[in-house]
């Protein structure tokens, strides 16, 4: 990555480097009000510079922590952009990934980091109805990444680390990725991920009132808190219609897994939403994330042991389902 960039705007030139952003109107540096609106200022996200900046504000952290925090910001800012060649999404990020890997000494996994992979899997798509190019979100074609990676969708993405630090209720058991070349920060041609947690069947519905959001039900009981709050559902791609999940609901192909429980710092549950894509091989694809208040006390959400054992999964041990996501 070039340490300095000159932007040719419609009316003036803009300068960007690790130390300062400036333009012809503000040659000595942009005012703070404008600096705070620059979401893609990657030059200032150099870990060493980031540490110095935080130290000046009385915030102490080590280089590795700084690198992970910067990566969260990079995902958020980078996902908002629109590449001319969509298939280059991971390739274009490869140089930054290699630089961050040299700092963290961590394994790079489809746009995320292995040591904190559970947190990174809890990314969510926001603003799903509109993109930078004013089109509905969709999965890229040709294949770009497994559905559990944020790189598998187009549009603005937010990581769990940017929102909260939840108490995890699941864990990654194994993963496999296939690459187009020997570069493990580059293009991906296939892969899967095994996670273990509490799997439950679910249905997704859209009210007749188009202004209302999607909602979840289990055993014909609407999922909601005791005070009536329903989970906020963040689908990875825009459904083509309000009846998009009717066939899946009828075939019982939709499931969720509680992946993060409330902690002392927050009152939220994070639920990963899945579709059973291959019934014979028991392979799932991720379809979204739901954010909810505590609702586990609902009687209708409790499953009998026989039901749990017969849910589609790679294995069921000690009350936990291991499922494979592609």
C-alpha cells in the first residue's frame, strides 16, 4: 500500500498520508469535523500511528490489540465500497491482510482472524435494502467466499467487536478453505466451517404490512421477549419477495443457533440464522444474524431431547450440535 495518495477531485486536489489529510481549501489539514467523516482513511490506520494517537488520548493498548481494532474498522469501511470487479474483493484486501498478519502472527481466514474467529463470525449486514450502487444486495456470482464470511456478500458490514463484546455460546471446531493460488490471503474457491452450539428450527415471516420487519417463530410461537420485543433480523442478502422463505418454512429448512449470550456489559442475544442447503450431506449456508433480548424462557422454544437428536447435523454430543456451513 502506498504511504501517500493524491486524490483528484472535481474541484480540487486532496492529499492523504499517515500523518495528515489536506486539500486546497484546507492546506494545513482538514478540520476535525471533516476528519471524523472520513471512513476510508486507511493511511491513519497504521497500528503504530493508531497506538500513538490513542496514547495521546490516554488510551493504552498493545500493538496486536490495535491491529485487531483497526481490522474491524477496515471491514466496516471497505465493505461499503463498490469494486468494479466484484470477484477481486479479497484480492484487493490481500496487501493489508499480509501487513496485519505480520503484526498479529495470526491465521488469516477469509477476511477474518482465526484466534478471534467466533467473534468475527457474528458480523451483520446493515442497510440491506440499499447499496452504494442503489441495487439490492445479493451473493456474488461467480463464487467468492463461504457464506459464513462477510466477504461473501456485498454491502456494509459491521463486526460484533464494533458493537459489543458478547459472551460466546458456541465455538469453531474445524474449518477448511481452498484457494485459487498459493496465496492464503487471496481468492478462495471453496471451503467449509464446523461450529458447535445449540441448534433450533425456526421460521421466518414477513407481515402483510410492508413497513414491518421480518420476524421469527418456533413451533408456531412468535419469538419475542417478555415485554414483546421481537429480534431484529439482519439478512445477508435482500429477499426477492415477502414470501421468499415460504418454501423453506414448509420444508423445515431454516434454523438458528444462539451464539452470544447477555453479559454484564450488554443485554443482547446474537443468533446466527441458517438454511439447510444439502439434506443428504447435512450442509448449511448462513442467511443472516438476529439480535434479540433474552427470550430463552419461552416454553415453546424448549425442545425435547428426541427432537434435538434428530435435527440435521454432523454430530450431537453433550447437548451440542455440530453443523457444517459452506
